[in-house]
């Protein structure tokens, strides 16, 4: 009924906007000649001017072949490419006749010598689209008319055949009209309306039935009565019957549509299954033009998936909340507000099959995150304030993290000693810059079921951090760029910790962590000085094939940094680890007598920070006086351009981009003063192929170290390979590779990606101009998540794959070596111009298993399409087959068969 109601509404809209208004409502006309127009949406300005008569209205006319006026009978005949316009009504046909005595306009086509009917009437009213008919008659005085064999497009659908009569007061009678989304003159399918009456506020129809290839099907309704308020209105959404092997028979997506106003609507739908499962969904959309827009979704699911009497039969209750909000950039300059909320229980998408969409990206996703942010720029752009509420969730472990809220205030860097009216170059002290930033947050990380218990608020951690960077850049000898800086950080907390340590016989020590309430500040500072320059090298070639030159750019950087030891007792940020009497209750245990310090393997007392676990941490322990060094390399070739027909063209090919080596040396560290050597880089040889790599070298040797534990008769000695404080070059070796990562992506047909992006942009622009429906929003989201979600038959094939290799070996031994490498590939190809096959798969060489694999087959049936999706194996093994009308206006006209991955039997 909903489908037929929508169709009748469209028919009424067509009839009410085509030729059935009072644009021709005058019995007195004066004629004015007008040039033939090939596009009915444009007006020709080269009109033949005639003196206006005393009549109130004018008809402009033109005939390419000839014009004949029968003055005795008051009839005008227009032959061959005839055109008549009156106000915003336009009519083109090969034959037009106007009888001024009877006030009747008649138009039709003509037959050629071969009997072909051509030059059919094409009529247009105002901004509405053009319509074609076999013939039409209209009386300008009585406002009655008849249209035979109309063919027109309206909102993605096509009307053809039948007869329409226009009555006074905007009433229309239709008979034998066929509606279809197929644009062929003989549509593959259609909904045939035997007869009907449409007025301004209601529609009454006789029998309406479905037909395929002009063959009627026994799917019909005897009559229908529908109110037509000519605006969005609330109404019932009829459910779709279905069947599920696990949940039983079902009625899905039934509910109620509520129109609150022109800018806000809501849709409440639900699913019900015979095994006791049910789903509820609330979806709203809102928009304020030129200001903001968004949508909100709330879903609840109660699912039973087993046989009655089994544990699986117990209902699994899950929910999901989604909210998106965006603000127009010009609505409030300097102020922003946005929201992207994706939260709920961890099992919602897997149990509900992504709310019935079977979106594998949502089903297999292990994380959810949300963010609501507000920002404001003030102080003539000097300050930028941002506040946000955020959430992250790990669905399998059922852990959740909340930040309520996070505040950031940043000040643009200023030069306090410089003058706006300065003349000449800056003096050294005028180059000093100062900045400021502040961050404050309140966060908690816990299990889902513990978040709202009685101690939930006590788990929140909060703090505030202030940073003041001061820098002075300068240049020495023109080529050496220096930058000196002082950084000061201060953190404010309302809680600190106090640790109590307890000895445990035959096991490791335990610790009790007590929370101490009260304000505490922690300040630290550091000094740094850095220098960088660039070194260029190159060589030209004359007889090396197409290679013309090679160029190498090296950028070395050297820096020195100093930071005092903030773990000394005079700062009060660190305390000694002390053993207590064996009583875990706060305030009940006291330090042990005598030497009660916890000592490290060298016998030195260990310390802990009273800011352990704090939001922004605390000052670091240990003195630092280190020198850092890095070198960045770029190598490129200049080669002859084979596409340049002059023979003199050249192009650059990057061989190595950003090959960087870096490390540091801490002069005051007790052991291992030299940090590991890191490297990384990338290369992009062609538009299709590029790869990235990175790794770490260790400069220290590995020995089999003796480890002694216990004492007296229980003392034991074991040997274990460890990294020791001895450089490998002392043993005549090179630094040891401890990790290496390599990856690349390759597409054999990059035009496929370009075509998909082009189609996405077109759909996005179309929906932005016309207002997005919920179905279009879901389509855009699916396309953005899955590159293969958009089926483009214009691209005959596409194949893309990616490869990833990871190597880790901290000690350089076979027992500590870990290697993983995976390859993923996806693509599609056309079996015929109407058949397309898509696939997505991969292989994990370490696990020796095939990754998530799926196949999809699409068949273009002109105005219909057939799709089959198959996951042959794995956790999400399933299949689905759908045949449906392409046009979204008849989205309910489809047949689906699927087997869910969650089906138990």
C-alpha cells in the first residue's frame, strides 16, 4: 500500500503541474510570431515584434514549414516544427491547430511516407520537465482538456500511455496509465492504473496491478483512497515479511513516520521474529539551511539465537547510539561545533547483523569511538579554545574509555620584544618567540559493566597541564640554522598516590596503592639547542641511456638537550620504595624497622613517582644531557620523457624519499648511553607503485648472562641471553637489526579508483543540492567504507593488492625471531557488458590461513539489477541474493534471500 500510495502521489503531482492549471485561462488572444526553439527550457530573444492589441493576453507562435489562417472560421494552422508559447506554457509539435471561436488548442504528430509517427507534442509548464504525448486538446475557456498517450519523467519514474482528462477546478481523470522506472518506450515492467481521479487534496483509484513485459500479474488492489496534503506528512510504514533460519518468520522495518516540521522528521521502526527476538530503531534527521544539519539514531535489540531450553535462547540485549552533526563554516565565523557519536554495547553489530545491513566492516569492527567538539577563536585570533567529549570502546574485551571533558587553550606564538612598526632587520632579541598552551581533561578507563556502578565516579582521573615554550632562532655563516629553546611544563592534580610494598615469601613483592586527595603541582623544564643545514650533491650523465642526471640532498640535524634530575628529594616528586608491615588496610600498616628500602639489582634504593597513573604523568626521573643526531636523504633521477615528442623533455623520478637515520647519546646515563638507531623511508617509483619501510638497529651486544636467585642452600644460578652494555663493534660486528617493516600498495588499473571517486562526488553533490534521504546517506557510508560497494560497469576490470612484512628479533636469536607477512587483494571484472564479478581476499603466511574472503556477482537488468554476495568460509560465512528495482523511489519492490552468518541451524 505504501508503494502504491507513493506512485499515486507522483501521478497527481505530474498531472497538477503539467498542463492542468489556468495558464491558458483566457478566451481572447492576440498572435505574435516567435522563432522555433530547440530546447524548451530556453527562450529565444529574437522575437518578431508586433503591435499589442487591446486584448489582455498574447500567444506567441512559430511554424518552420508554413502557417495558414482561416479567418472565416477563426482557425489558425501551424505545420512542421510548430511552436506556441503563452506565459510559462510551451508547446511544440509538427501540427498545431487553434480555434479562436471554440477556444480550443489541438496538437499532434504526423506520419512520414513510411508510416512512422513523428513530431509528437512536447509540452512544458514553468520549471517542470517536458512531457511527450501522442496528442492533446485543451479548451482555454472551460479549462478542460485531454492528453492521449503521455510519456513523461517525474522524480526518477516514467509515465506512459493512457488517457488524461483535465476538468475545471484542477480535477483530473486518468485511465490506462502505466508507471515504471524503466525509461524504454515499452518498459520491462510497470504498475498499471486502470482508472483514477486526482484532486488537489485526495486521490481515488480503481483497480491497480503489476505487469511484466505487458503481462498482467495477479498482484493488485481493487481500489484505493489516499489523502494528498501536498506536503510531508506522518504515516504508517508497512513492515516487510521475511524468514530467518534461526529467528523464524519475521516482520521487519515496520513502524511510523513522523513529520515534526519542514526541518525535522523522525522514523520509528521495529522488527519482530517468531522466536521472541525483536529490534527497535529511532532515526531522526534535521537541517537548518546555511546553519547546521545532522541525524540521530537510537537502536535496541533483544535477540534469541538458540533452541528453547538452551543457553543461547536467553535474550541478548544490546543497544547502539549514533549521532552526527555538522555546522556550516559561515554560520558563526570563529565558532565551530561538530559531533560524531558511535557508541553502544560491544555485541550489537554482530548479533543484529549490523542492524540487518550485513555490513561486514561494522560486523567485524573491534572498536567504536565518538567525539563532540566545540571551538572558538577570540582575542583577535590570538587564542583558540577547544572543548570536547570523547569515547572509545573495544568491543571484544568490553572495555570503554571516556573523556568528559577535554579542554585545550592555545595561544599563537608571539614576539614580545618585536615592534609592529619596526624598520629594518630584526635584532637578535626581537627574534625571541613565546607560546602558551593549556590542556585539561577528566578521563576513565574501565569495563562496560563497571562504568555505572556505585564507584564509577571514583575511577575518573583528572588534571591540568600548562606549557610555555620560548625559542630563539638564528643563522651562523649563512648556511647553518640554529634554534635554541627553553620549555617549561607544569601539571596540576587533585590526587596523588602513596605506595606500600610487602615482602612475599617464595614470590615477588606486592604493592598497595593508596590515593591521597589534595592539590599538588609538578613543574619541570628543559633546555635545547639544535643545528641543521643542507648538503647538495649531483652528477650529470651523457651516455647512460635515458638517465640524464642524479641528485642527492642530505639534511643533517644535530641537537643538544639538558634536563635536571627531578627525582631528587628536594623536589618532592618521588619517594623511596619502602617495605611495610603486612596489613593491606590503609593507615594500618607501618614501615618495617631497620633497612626497609626496596633495592634494585645493584643494591641501590628504588623510587616511585607520586604522579604514577596521573593524567599527564609527572616529571621524569634521571638527569639528561644528551646529543641527538639525524640525517635525512632524498635521491632522485632526471630521465628523458618518452611522452615528449620534441625529444628534449625530461622528468624526475624519486628513488629514495625521506630516508632518515636517527639516534641520541646521553652523557649522564649510567648504562647504554647510545640509543637504538632508527631508520625509515619511502619510495614512489610510479603512480601505481610505492612502498614504505622502517626499522631499528641495536648497537649493543647479546651475551648469555648468569642470573643468581635465592641465598644459602636455596641459591640457584641460571643463564639467560640478554642485551648487555657493550657495543657490537668492539666484537668486530655491525649493529644488529631488531625490527623491520615493509609494505606497499599496487593497483593495476588506477582508473577504477578515479571512476569510483567521480561517481561518489556526483552522488554527494546531487544529494547535497536536493537533500539526502536516509537511503542515500546509507549508500554514501557504504561506498566510503568499501571501495567495491560501487558497481561501475564502465570499468571492465580492476585489480589491486597490498603486501605487508614485519620482522622482530630483539636479541638476534632464532628463539626470539618473529616474522609475519600478509597479502590482501581485491578487484572486479566484467564477464560480459552486463555481468560483473567482484572479489576480496588475502593470505596470512604466518598463520597459513586465508583472510576474510567474499565474492559478489552483479547483473545489470536495465531498470532492475540482480546481486549475489557470498562469504564461502570463516566466521562470517553467509550468502545473500537480491533482485530489485534500481530506482530508489521503488526501493521496496525487491525480492531477497539470505543466510546470516549467525544462523545456527
